[in-house]
């Protein structure tokens, strides 16, 4: 597999049409997965800027992220919600989730993937706007970001 060492993302492996690796994340887990959907081309300065902006604005965006995640969870079928995540409000849900991966699309839209008690949640971030992505209440076993 091709490898590149990026000044912002660090060591990245090319997998199909994306680059993947792990990055330092100052807001929770020490490291989270990162995926940049642009292989075989290497990440661009714009993608680096978008990542740094999300990392720096993350604490400010958390209320919007929490609301979007809660909206996903609330709108999921009750059978999917029974996957183990229990929540009555956005803050309670957020406390049960862990940021797993920061995904950067060619359009520089960022998708944040969260996992908790078997459920996988995604939200999309573009500028300061946060929108719900998807909720998969199915069981998960460790993935490779």
C-alpha cells in the first residue's frame, strides 16, 4: 500500500480511493482516525486547512454536533435505538459517544463519525453548519479508520 507523510495528517496509507491514518485530537480521545477521500492524489492544502479549522472550532461546534446527533438518534426506529445507547437529551447522548473518525471529502465537507454502545452516528460539518448524517444502530466490532 502506498504511504505518505503529511505535514498535518502525519503518516497516511492509501486504501482504494482514500488516505487513512490517525491524528492527535485535543478534545477527547488522544488520537482519532482520519480519512481523506482523494487518493491517489495526496491531501491538499485546502483539506489541511479544513481539518485544522474543525479541530480548532470543535468545542464551539459541540452544541450543534450534540443536537444533530440527538436528532439522528431520536428519529431512528425504536429497534435501532435499542442497540445500547440510552438518552433523554443531547448532552446525555454525547457523553455516551466517542469520536472515531474525521472524514474529509473532496468537496472539503467534513463528516464526523461517532461510536457508542454499538451504534455509529455521523454528522456533516461545512463551515459553521452542522447537519445530521446517518445512524446505524447495528452491532460493531473494531473498524480500521
